[in-house]
C-alpha cells in the first residue's frame, strides 16, 4: 500500500482497508513536461491523482488558451468525469515531468459499491468540487457573451468604414475621368512625335545599313580571332594549334598563305613547322629550313623583335635567300611577325599577298602581332605541357616500378621488373643487370639478348678485363659512350649486325655501397645523354633498395628457417625472436659514439615478443632517433617492429633526408607488408633528426648548440630544459599511424626543437604511462614528468634507471600488460 494516498484530500476519512483497495485498483502512469493528459471536450472515464510534478489546467475558449490553475502533488484531477458523462471542460498538460495514479470509472464504481464509508467520504469531497466547476463554467459563459458583444460592435464599425470608402470611390472616379481627357491630348501629341521620329528613322536607315556591313566584317574578323584564341587556349597538341591558326589567319587577313617557323636551340635556323595556302596548287613549305645567317629579313625580326613588311617581295634583297619560292608562288608582298616569349623571339609568322593592288596596313600588322602574342604563349605552354607530360610519365613509371619492386622479393622478378619499367622511359636494344662479387661482375639478368641463357651467369673479371664496366665500378658514377666499339676492342669484335654503338652504364648503389650495375645498349650512335643517365640512376636507386631488401629478405628467410628448425628442437620460437629484437637494439657503445648527445634506452616486452620499437642510427653525420608502438603483441607485432627498423635504416642509408618522403616511403613499405601478412596491425612512430650547430649557427641562434627535427604521430614528447623544467609537445598533427593507410603524406609535418647544453628530450611508449598497480591506477604522464624533472641533473643512464625503478615500484605485483620502452636524450 502507498501511504501517499492517505494524504490526498479526496480520500481523507477512508479507512486503511479502503485506501488499500484504492491503491490496488490504481494504475501508475508517467507524463513528460508539455504532454497532454487529456484535452478539453474529450470524454472522461478516469480520475488522476498527482503523485509527483505539477499539471496546468487550461481552457481553449477564445483565440488563445487560458491558464485556469496549476495542480500540485496530492491534487485530484478529472474526478467529475466519474459522476457524469459530460465532456471534459478543460485540458490538463504536464508543467513538469509527472508521476500520476489513474483510477477508471469502472474501478471507482466498484470501490463505491464495496465500501459505503468510502462513498460518503468521497461524496463529501466531490460535491464542493462539482459546485466549484459549475461556477467556473458560468464564468466562462459570461466571457463568451462579452466577446460576442465586442464582435458585434466591430462589425458595426466596419460597415461605417465601408460606407465612407464607397463615397471616396465616387470622388476618385470623377477625378479619373478628368485625367482620361488629359491623356487623350497627350496621345495625340505623341502621335505627332512618332511621325517626326519615323522621318528621322528613314534618314538613319541608310547609315545603319552601311554600318551593319562594316560590323559584319568586324564580326567575321572577331569570330576568326575567337577561333584562334579558343584553339590556343584549349588545344594542347602544338601541331594542331599551328595548323588551325595558320588557316584562320589566311581567312582573317584575306591573304593567300601563312607560314609559321620556329628557331632551333642554337638560334641559327628557322624551320617551317606548318604552312597553309588557299590555293591548292601551291606546294607546302612545311619542313623548309631557312638559315638565319645571310637572311636580312629574318635576322632583323629576330634581333629587334619587331614586325617587318616587305613590299615588292620578288625583287626585295631582304628576302633574296627565298626569291625562288616567292616567285614560284607569285607572292607580291609579305609581312614577318615575331613570336616572342618573355621578350625573346622563338620564331616568326609570315603572311603572303599575291594581289599587287593589296597592301598591309598598320592595323593588319597590329592585329597579326596580337595573334602572334597568343601563339607564342600557346607554343610555350605546349612545350611546357610536353615537358610536364614526360616528367609525369617518368614519375608514374618510377612509382609503378617502386610499387612493383616492393611487391616481390624474388631477385629474378626484381631484375625483370627493373628493366621492363626502365624501357618505358629510356629506350634500349638490350640491357643487363650485373651483381658485384669482390672484383668480379656476374650478369644475373637481362632483356634483348638472343642468347640470354648463354649470357646469364657470365663473369667479368674487373682485374683483367678492359671494359667500360670497370670504370663504372671504380668511379661509382654513370658512364655514357657514344660509340663504345671505338673505345673498347671487345665490342668491335662482335658481328656488325649485332654491334653495339651507344652504351650507358650506371652503378647500383645501396647508400655508398656498390652492389652491381645496369648496362643499356643501343645500335644507334650518340643516342644516350645526361638526362637518360639521370633517369636510369633513379631506377637504379629503387632497384638497389629492392635488391638489397630481397637479399636481406632472403637472409632473413634463411635465418627464419634456421630458427624454425632450432625452435622445433628447443620449443622456444618466440624466445629466439625476442633475442633477435634485442640484438638489433642499439648497444651502449653505439649510443656513446653519438657526438654531442648523452643517450640511454630501455625496452622490456610484456610477452616473449613485443611490439615496441626504438633505435638510434648514425650515417654520414646524420643522427636519427626513433620510437614506435605496434598495436598488440606477439609474433606479428615483433615482425612489424623488425620491418620498421630495417626500413628506417635502409632509407637513412640510401640518403633520403626529406621528412615527408621519408615517412611516405616508410609507410608504403610497411603498409604493403601488412597487407601481405593479412595482419590487422599499425604503429605510432616518432622520428627525431639531430643536428649539432656550428659555432656560427650557435651565435645566430642565441647559444643553442643543437636541434632535433621531430615528425610522426606518437605519445606526447617530453622536452626538459637545463634545470629540469618540463614541456610537453603534442605530436598528433605531425603524422599518422604507420601502415594504417597507404597514403599519409598530406598528414606529415615536423617541429624544430632547439637545445642548449643540458637540455634534452624523453621518449616513451604508453606501456610506461598506462602501467597499472594492483588498485588499477595508471602511472600517468604527470608522474613520469615529475621523476624525469627530479633526476634530470643525472646522466641519461641515471635518469633512465630512476624512471624504470619508479615504474616497477608503482606496478608492484601487478601483471605487466604492455611493453615498456623509454629513451632519454641529453644535449652535452
């Protein structure tokens, strides 16, 4: 039983048994704020008792709702609906969220029948309520009558306004009649003006017709000029642009022919690239070479950059070198217009006249110069577009080669891929890949040789062989020979049908280490140039990395096989892998050899094989420090950690210094391997490049003796200044998880951190900060910073030992669930 009902006024006087009956037949309902419990005019068959919240009682009489009352907890609503069938006289709406008890008419009647005491008590309470409601209804009826009277008065006022408006309409009609008479007079006056205008139009018509003819001629010119402009702007093929413009200029200037010639690189000759004549019997001059020397007209146009009109062309000495062509085509006069790009003449446009009565006007020359300006831009754009297209094709080919090379670790496939992709940008008749072993080169792959099976495996002894290969090996630089047979007797001894003329050899370099070379052969003389050598070197760099990776992979596979066999005997496969991880970590001797820095590192896997990574690498004065955290633990995570270490070292050794490219190549390599492994793995990774400043740079930077260049996304970096002041650097915007997506280059950024003596950085993985004690409390970044700051005046090794000791004290007997990795770097 709910004691709440004993305090409701409607039920005061009821016995406990009646209260219990009432509670047993009631139903609890919930009403949210703004929701209607019932609406005015609805039929009533329930009463409601407010247990919690407030209800507004509203009436909808008039244009808006009126608030009649607000009911509180303990009030009863709708009880009158249980005594009669009248519709509800008001709306009940939740003012707040409410909890109510509901009793239906049937349940209420049953209660009254069962308890006479309840009937009397409820009747005593309901009767005053009923009378109160009757009074409210009478009051509402009075309000309605008053509103009806007000409406009647409003209608009377509107009728009076209507009568007044009707009078004004009559007055306005009379005014409009007067205005209409005035308008008729104005119309007559306008008619007389129109007659005068018609007379003026007759006089202007002849002038308009004359001007129309002139405009049509100008429109034809503008249309042709628009065609030229559109063609120049939209067509990329230079030959098509020149042919369209040559024909359009013949139509634009009403001349017989147009020729467009371009200067060679030495500016000694003009070559006619395209020509057009409206006379089909006139022979084309395309391909005609016109020497600039002893050609006064072309020389002057090229030297001055100004147009030249040549009258009496058949006898004019300015064009004596082409008099035979001029006379043959009946040309009477011509104009030469320079094609200029950034103030330099790159060619000429020539227009020919055969009508002896026709002359070139200054307007013709100016218009031709306008077209020439657009033409010169089009020629330059076409040349740039062609250069860009070739560069793009080369880049795409190089990228495709890189992708293809990264997809296989089979040496035979790698050699074939290198030569096949290379052929797309550098032509050759035959090519070979040669591997260096001591003082000997072994041909290990090739394309284009009829007897490849006999050639493959051939050994070239560099100590006794007189070959260009020896020069490439000794210099580690590309070698171009325009006629190899004239330099080396061995090439001259081959049959003439198979004899090589042009030869190009480039070294395969992995960092500074020569691992072999690529040779390209061409029967055409003087074929290869420096650009070819540069392209082949680019492919060779990719190929060297791929070959080295394949070698490393082969060695790793052999090592893995040996380890597998050993593990089968020892039953400790993961322990061996863990040993490999520890083996590739930087030794204390390596860390001590880093000039200018005091470095200490620590890594403890949570399982036999962990997924944390850290390394400190040096190559040719470069110092690269890395720390990463692979998702998860176990064999896959450990292998991914090894891949990352290998890839970072490979890129550093290959000389890659650009941060974005470094991260991009590393990510693509790891991503492809993750896809091959079908592993759901990725890693966060920070890379720091350290640079010791020269005395001059220290002076310019206010005493900073070194700096680190930070890139990649990982945990917050801790920067510690000389006396232990701590700063935190958020690395979220400096990169993207490695191996999660194929292309992350747009997310890569870097931050420069300058270091004074005693400054440094602390790197860690989340195994440190998220390690928990027996109470489930994490160690946290704040505690890590506090310990680092307190012990910062110690050596890097001392700081590391202090942090590790504090972490293990925090962990206590709790199980370690994540790898623990820490790197401390101090500027000496």
